[in-house]
């Protein structure tokens, strides 16, 4: 095991001797592989690809890669890959944790062990910065073992740096040359996979042999397409949050006097919130994409919640559970407008106690500001980032909504429309879901993604994202291949230049998961159809369940 | 199924058809019983009992029950109970939820089904108020079935009312007479079991046939004694919190830049925090009982945390996990003093902006107030209960400590003693742990507690708490009996009168669990010995593990 100037002290390897029984029980589980990966296969190209949008611009940005076909692994065939090849492969984790990342690395490692001879895997430490700075560790079977089927990204750690500037590409090139890298696997989200494709293009353009393959990672579930049905980690995170939500529901029903406002991680998209709703059947679920599509205001969201609480009260239910996506505020245009105005005003003016400064707000924004609870007003005025901007991410949306609902119900009580005492509790489920032990699904899926990435590199591919599909079938029947990253791309104009982007997959209001939710939500609102999914099981009948979103989307495509 | 004027709409029965796979898989699990309960047994009395303290006063308060022996079930024997008996038994859930309550009720129900003929079980609805108001439901096999091995208290719901005044005892008497009750099982914490004993005494004193048996319930783990080794729900709650803590630890280690301040439910006692520490090995754990014993101040607790953060920083670790018990503030005398002074001052004076009012604080309290973060100062001044008192329970201790640590580290940074940017995140794990699916241990323990309670009633006992022991052995070898509730009691003087109390069992600094923790905490502080217990399993090798606290306490007694 070699390593270049890495602070190994700060990343002590794991000791399996101190593992819990459950952790230990996961170490030696032998994972099923798709049958195509279990014997000899050939890698077959599909038709020429295009782009998700603006193909002319994508073609200009990726002159060497644009149009290349996606690839699929077929059993047997004539072009069976040689076992005598010896490859030097790097792997890097990029961005936030998602359960299963360690299994992707195990999959790559095992592929090379079984299907090539004398290959080497380098783990770049701390994300893309590890590539640029040449910080890596050479993986051995002993080094990889403690991380098999375990959560977290701590085997080699992750980071949020990007390879962007010409100097940074040059640094990556130097590392690739120094290590004589045949290939690099980038495990990350939409941005990281875009970055992976730019690096593939750069290497190809400079005739550097290093191939680059991406892997779809994010608990948020917003990196997906027809060929990449789901990003890994989504399944585990949603099941962990749903376990907690289910428990809170049982508590709400048993206690009979609290409304629980639960905010869920997931960034801009509401996939996690939608999936948790499908798993647990809450009384109220706010989906950001719907709020945006209906151009709802904060007041109308509040009214929607308040209205259901009043109706439930009439039925004798003075408790409930409400799910709120982390990114809700981003979907409400009036809030964005208010924040823009505040940033402008606060940059130039003093906030006087008497509130004269508020006259500078446009009337709609002024009205909205007055509608906000005092603690949120204060947060907007006081908590600023180093650039002096309002810190939207720090707003605890669940507390804000609770307070607005409280105020509204107080009003209705005075008018005699609501007769009970309203009691609310707030929760934020986030960090506890990013690093759980991967579910059987995520463990298997990630292992196949890694194994498949190894096969793609072995067959000389670059600029593809590892794609494992047919996921509703038993693992043996899963398909394995690689999708041209350029085929997933569109461009965005930033600072007058076209930038390639893999567009975030938002919740589709016409998609099967949302439609199922929409068809049930009125029933869930007034009747109590709570489901407690319970803790993730690794053995027994429930252990191999797959999340609803994926199943419904696959069904819709079939 | 009959029921008296209960709003059944507000308590819809559960539909197993909508259960998750894990919920459903738990329904038909056949639970192991201690072997003494599997065939014929006789109930054998022990020696005359006394009280935990002030036996003369307890004798005066319980003239009919004081001194009665505890009982134990022995296999076989001559005084085998008749199967022809027909009993009418009531059951009530009292206080906060704890996983396993439904299994206690199933245990009582099944005992009566198997060991008596034509018996009836009434479930009093919504806690002790259900007894006083005569609100109940008659339990049938179909009614009980959906709740088997499920979390929550919603089968009959719970409540916090107490039977205290002479009128309320009279109401309970009327219900007992109306239903011709032979017995009543009170499932609750220390207060509820004290109440159960008072009711047993009352019935005995008035020659009413209704016997009363208690069952030890509370996730907080503070109701225990030599005969009652643990309260039910503690095992499940600690495992649920530890699952989350373990995930946060993996996240902390993977991300490498956050300190997570985790506050844990558990009221006054720190049992839950201690058990979670033993399960997960956090860097820092604050135990309230130790803080009190060492007469620590808020400043010294802050310094302890800050010191470890600085040392870890020198080792290259800029992340960590800190556990804080819910009841911490109650253990710090200076905080109690400040709050008492604030209550006094705020009752009479206006809080002027200039802060002149602060001159009324004693100097130590003034100093402490100034040491507190502004948001906490504000909370102390603004958030008052209906009596005008400061709401201590609403203080988010984890946020308070985070802010104080932040301020202290800023100071040290200016002095050049700390060189990093400190980033903190806060969590409160509470409601999501009270209603989880019971672990195998809690499911088995509760079923035995209920089955045993049935046997005690069947044999004519009253004023006992169902006691299942030898819990480190396989279930078959568990012992079953009843402990005289008066033997657990002491008195407290309230409003000039002696009141009986079962003293809360606090963390013993000389006990085996704390000692084990204390012997490891320095290692855990600086090295990273994180353990991720993973999700609770119902099958497989880890499914039957028992919590550390119980095992260590049993070992210490052995």
C-alpha cells in the first residue's frame, strides 16, 4: 500500500474487530451478480447517440466523444476480453455520501481481480482534489475488505472540488501519466459525471490513454434517465427516513395530540419526499415541483395544510404527519423575489428598528415579509453568508411552516372555525440517512455498477456512465452496459458561454410515482393509512424490496 | 366488542392489509415463553418485605399492603391454579409510549385464553382517564391480532391523567364494580406504578375484590431495581437512537468536517445516553449524573468539549460526535439557580432593553447569563409557560452547547490555540424512538411480563409489579414473579405531607455500565472507535442481542 503525502492519521482504516454484529454480518455476504457478468461476455455498441438537448453545442464541446454509441454487455460472443490484460485503474468519490459507494469500489476491484491479471486500483483520496494533488492509496484485498457492504465514503473519502481550469486539467493529466492510468472511475452526481465526461474528452483529445467512466451516485435521486434508472443510495436513504417517519406516525396516532412537521433532505428535487410518502402514507405531503407548477405562494401552501388540519379536527383527529422537501423554498417564486430584494436592500441600507427600510420592498414582497413568523424575519435579516447574502439553506422550512400554520389556526380559532389546541413538533431527517448500511438493493446495484465499470474500461470504453437496468427483475436478469454521457447532456448559458450539464431529473407530475401519490393523498389526508416500514432488514421476506419510485417508473416504461 | 361512549372514529383500528412487509412479518412470530410459563406452576411467596426507605411511613400509607412478600412462579408444585376460573381483567397504558406495550396486553390476553375459561379483558382507553370515565373496549383475538409485536400504544391509547383525589378513587371504584373487575394491570413508569399501588391499597382497604398489578414501562430506563432489571422499551429505543448515531458517525468520518451535537430523549436520567455511548463509542458523552456529582458548571462542560476538539484538531481530526442527555440542564445547579432568579424577577419586573434588570441577578447568575448565547438568553426571557415560568424543557441544549463551544473556539483561535474552522450540526433524537417495532428482546420481555401479570392475578395477588428476571440467559430460563410495589417505595415530603414514591433509578457512577464507559472514553475521545450498530434486525445472528446496560448490570450482580 503506497500513498503520497496523505494524512493517514486523519483517515484511520476501519477495524472490523470493533464492528457491531450487524456490520460484521454484512462483511462476508456473497453478492449476487447479473448473470451476464458471471461468465464470458462481449461488449456490443448500440446506434450513434445524440444529446438531451442542443446537440450542435454538445458536439462542439465534445468533438471527440459526441455521438459515440452506448454499449451493452452480451453473454458470450466472439470478442471476449482477454484475461491477460493488466490495467491500472483509478477511482474517486465525488460529492455527498450515499450508501453503496464502497460497494462500487469493491465491484471494480473484484472485476479486475477476476477478469484481468496483475491489475492495480488506486483510490484517490478526498475526492477530485486527490486526482489533482496526486493523493491516492493503492487498494489491496485487505484494505477493501472492512468496507464491503458498509455505509459511508470513508474508505478513500470524498470531496467537492472540481477539475475545471486548464491548470487543473493539466494536474489531472500529470497524475494520469505518473500512475500510467488506463482508466478512471468517477463516482458522483450530475455535476461530477459532467466533469468526468469533460475529462474523458480532454484525455481523448490529447491522445492520453486514460479512459473515464462515470457511476450514478446521489441519495437525492435526481440523476436518472431511461438508461440509468436510479442513482445509488436513494433506496437506502428513503428506507431509513421512512423508518423514522413510520415511527413518528405511530407516535402521533398513539399520543393523539401532535402534528409532526418533517423536513427531508434531498436538495432541489422532491424525489425523497415523494418516495417516503409512498412508503408511509402521511396526511400531508408537499412536493416542490407541484408547488412550482401551480405557482403556489407560501400563503396557499399554509392554507392547504391548515385546511386539512381543520377537516381532521372535525373528524376527531387532532394529530398528523406532514412531509416537507428540503428544497421547498426554491420552488416558490415570491420567496425568491423577496430574498433578491432583501439582498439588494441589505447591501446598501441600514435596517432600522422602526421598519422604515421595509418601504423599499415591493408591495408583494412587503406583504410576504409581514406574513413570515418573526423568527424567520430575523433569520432573513441577520444570518448572512460571507458575501452578505441571505442564507436560504439555513431557513428551517419545517419550523417556518409550523409557525405559519399556528398563526393561521389561532386566527381561525378566534373566528370559531377551529376549536382545538394546535400542538406541533418539528424534525429534520438528513445526515442520519446518507451513511447507513446499504440495503440489499443498493449493495447489489452498486456492486454491479462497479463490476460493469470494470468491464467497460477493460473493453476500452471512455465517456460512458455505468448503466445497470431491468432492476425490477431478479439480479441475475439485470442488464449491464454503459450510456454515452454526452447523450445525457444539454447546455446552459453561464457568463455568456455554453456549459454542458446533465439536467437534474425533477419529480415528473405526469410520472407514475407522483400520479399514484396524487390519487391517494386525499384518502391519506383524512383517513389514517399510516404504514410503518420498520427497520431495514438484511434477511427475511422484506429484505429484498425495492423502492416504490423505481418500481413505478419501471412499470410505466414497460 | 363493546365500548362506552368512546370516539372510535378517532382511534381507527389498524388494517393489517396496509402493513409493510416488515410489520406483517412480525404479526405471526411465535414468541418464546420462559419455560415456567409453558406448563403448570405454583406461585410461591418469599419473605416479608420492607420499603426502599422510611418503612414506618410507607407502612402508614399502605396499612393493608405493607410488608407483603414478593412472589415467584415455580414449575409444578401442589397449588396449581384452576383452569376453570373465569376472570374479568382490565388493562391500562399510562404515560409516554414505549415499544412493547402491545405485547404486554397480548401476553395478558393469551394467559387468560390459555389458563382460564371464559375470561374477559377490558382495555381502558386513553390511559387512567379511561378507568375514571369508564371508557373501555372488550378485547377479542381479532382486535388484539393487528397489534402483536407492533410499536405504539394505539391499541387502546395512553394518557397522563392520574387517579389522585378521593373523587377519582371513587370513580375507579365504580368502574371496577360496574365491570365486576377481578383485576387491573397498570402498564406505566414510576409514577403510574406508585398510583397502581395506591389503587391496590384502596381496593384492599374497602374490601373490593379488584387486584392491581403493575408493569415496568419507560424508554428512559429509570424504573428498575434488583427484581425488575429493566423497564420495557429501553432496549428498542436505545437501538433505534444508536442506529441513527452510528450513521451520523459514519457521515462525520466520511465528510471529515462536522461536529455533530446529538441530544437524546430520556428525561432526567442519562441511561439512554450512556447505553447509546456503549453501543456507538462517540468522541464525547455528557452524563448528567456525573456533571451533578462533580458539581460542574456550564462553563466547565463547555471547556471539556472544547478541550477535546482542540486535541483532536492537533491529531488531524476535525470532526466528531457528541452525545448530550435531554435532562442535562437539570443537573447543573447554577442553571437551576439562574432560572429560579429569572422566574422571580420576571414575575415582578419589566425587562428593559438597556439591561438594567440584570442588576437584580446575583453575581454568579449574572455571569452565567452573560455567558449564554444570545438566542438562549432570548429563549429564557421570552418563552414562558402559562404560569409565567421559564420553559426549561424547551431549551435546545444541543444548540446551546454548540453555540458556547463555537464562541469558546473563536476565542482560542484568536489566541492561536485552535487553528481550524469549527462547523457544528445539531440533532435531537426523540419521538422516532418511542414507537418503533419492538426488538426481539422487548417483544419477548413484554410478552412474558404480560403473561406473568396474568398469572399473578390468577393466583390472587395484588400490589405487585410483574417481574421477569435472569434476562441474560435464554428466554426459556427467565424467571417470572411479582415484586411488592411497597418494597420499591420511599417517601417524599410535598406540601407538608409524606407522599409515596418509587425513586427514579439514576445512572450509578459506581455501576458497571458507567465504569465501562469511563474506562474507554479517553480512547474514544481521541481515537475513532465508532461503531455502527445498523438497523434493528429480527432475523439472523444480531437479532437477539441485548443492550449493554442490562448485560453489564446483570454481570455486576452475578
